[in-house]
C-alpha cells in the first residue's frame, strides 16, 4: 500500500458528509442543514467526547466544512462556533465553562460568535482598544469597545470577544477573551450591509461598560495570547477548508457545463483555452488542500508553532486557489456565468472573503517574509 495522506476514517467521513451535502445542495435551508450536521455528529467532531463531541480534531472538522462547501452548502459559522470558540474553551476554559458551552456547541443547540476585528485596528491587532477593567467590587469585569464585521452575532447565544486587561505590574495591556452573552446590558449589534448572498450576516458591535461576572473570562488572564492563537490557527485551517470547498463547487459546475455545451463541433471543454485553466484550478485546489491537511495534522498533534506557519500558508493558498477557480468557472459558462439560474456569479464576491479574512493575503505574505524568510519589516 502506498502511504496515504488521509486515514480510512477520514475518507469515510468525507463520503458521509458529501452525501449529506448532496441531499441539501446549493438551495439548502441553512438552519435545517446546521441541525442535521449536528445530529450526525459532524458539527462537534473536533470537541472532546466527555463534553458531547466526537473526540477528533481540526483535521476532521475541516473535512466536514470542505465537503459541505464542495456540495454548494458551506456553513460559515463552523469556522467560528466549534472551531475557534469550541477549541479555545476546550483547551483553556474552566470546568464550568466547558460544561456550560461544549455540549451545546457540539449538538448545535448553542452558537458562539467570535469578535476580534476593530474599526481602528483592522489587520493590526496590536491596536485593539476594547478594554476590560475590574469593577470596584473586584470580581466583575466592565468591558468597553467596538468591533466590526463580526459574523453571526444575531443568532449566537454569546460572542467570544477579544479584549485587553491591564497588567497591574507593568501597566501594559494584555489580550484576553471574554464570553459576552447576546442580551448583556450595554452590548449592542448593528447589521452591516454586505454584498454577499449568505445567510450569515456581519455586525458592528458596541460594548459600553458591559458588566460581566468573573467567570466570563476564558482561561488564564496571563496566558491570553497563547489562548488566542489556539483559536486563530483552527480559524485559518477552517477558512482554507471553506475556500477549497467553494472552489471545488465552482469548478465542478464549470466542468459539467464544459462537457455539454457545444457551439462548434466539440463541447467547449475540448478547447484547451477552456480546459487548461480548469485543470490548473484543480491542481491549485489540490495543492492548497495538502497544505491544509499538513496544518491541521500539526495542530492536532499539539505543535502550535509549526501549525501557525502552515495554517497561514494553507489559508493563503486556498484563498488564491478559490478566487481563481471561481473566476474561471464563471468565465467557462459565458453569459450563463452571470445568470441567477446558474448561481455562480455571486461566488465572485463570496470567494474574495477568503482572501481578506480572517487575515489578509498581504498579512500572510508579511508573516512568511519576516517569520519564515527572516526578511526585515517595513511597518
Ligand atoms: C465576510 C466577513 C466575515 C468576517 N467575520 C469576522 C468575524 O466573525 N470576526 C472577526 O473578528 N472579524 C471578522 N471579519 C473581519 C476580517 O477578519 C477583517 O476584514 C480582516 O482581518 C482585514 O481587516 P480590515 O478589513 O480592517 O482590513 P485592513 O486591515 O484595513 O486592510 C486593508 C488592506 O490593506 C492591506 N494591508 C494592511 N496592512 C498591511 C501591511 N502591513 N502590509 C501590506 N498590506 C497591508 C490588507 O492586506 C488589505 O488588503 C470578517 C470579514 C468579512 C469580510
């Protein structure tokens, strides 16, 4: 037997999720798909068994998202709820937080959003200003700040908010994670109009002295950065899965069309000007998936540092492969590429999300330039 990249279990998981995706397809009802994905144990596949999860890792969860995407029905909130929030709570939460949140995140009955991006910080997370201070009573926290582009806040029971607390000794602000319930007083969300045809919306958040109990802080106040990265690496791997799934979906629609559509003697897929870019798109998606598998395997093996580099590269490769695959798919369909009937044109905007979020193409190139290649920094 030649060495395999995926285990038999992974191949079986792929097949099972692909069958689920096929049943729902592009015109799916998102809430129904979410519940069925949860009921079949796919949503919490990465969460610990003792808290209702499947006991797997990001390798398995990324397979689920990729296959749903390849069927035309990706679940964006999988990147956030089980992958970021579930992972952070499972790794660093208190026993009470684990018991309170993990079973619900795994069975889909509860949803958690994740908020790090701020209007005046953007890609520069060192400029985050959402700040938590202790109330006079010494136990409660008061959290104040603003966030933008936070997905799914309207449906989420709570948002895991990245804030900062002041180090009593040095006065320096350290990143910390807080669970903020949707109905908390002083916590407002306003929908941002996006040109995206999705059922998950983005929101601007304002937090005005939101009073939170001591146990709203996830994990250790002094290990904030480490905990944050424990969530951000899965986010990058999952965004890669999202992008690869979308790219595969677009490519499959284009290939189907190119095999049939005939305007000369042969189907248009016989023309190399049509066939070769589709073949290139397929190769790019496969390569991106290999990198994603590497990143997920490193993460699941507990190597956070190596996983960080691989997850960045995987997200970059997948985002670029997705944008190119969608562009070529739309072009392959000629005028039909822009009709609502074929439904591919809206993916042009959707595919750009993977190039920008959660960390942009340029910031990954910066990371690789500085961290991997040791080149000097310009900013
Ligand atoms: C659909 C969608 C969903 C999202 N969901 C969430 C969510 O749930 N939670 C959350 O916290 N955030 C979310 N985001 C926000 C996302 O993570 C940010 O948009 C992203 O981090 C980029 O930040 P920005 O938009 O402020 O861009 P900016 O930081 O303003 O960057 C703008 C441009 O400048 C470039 N740039 C910036 N700095 C440099 C540099 N040093 N060198 C070279 N180029 C540079 C960037 O690459 C980019 O092209 C979402 C965004 C979208 C579009």
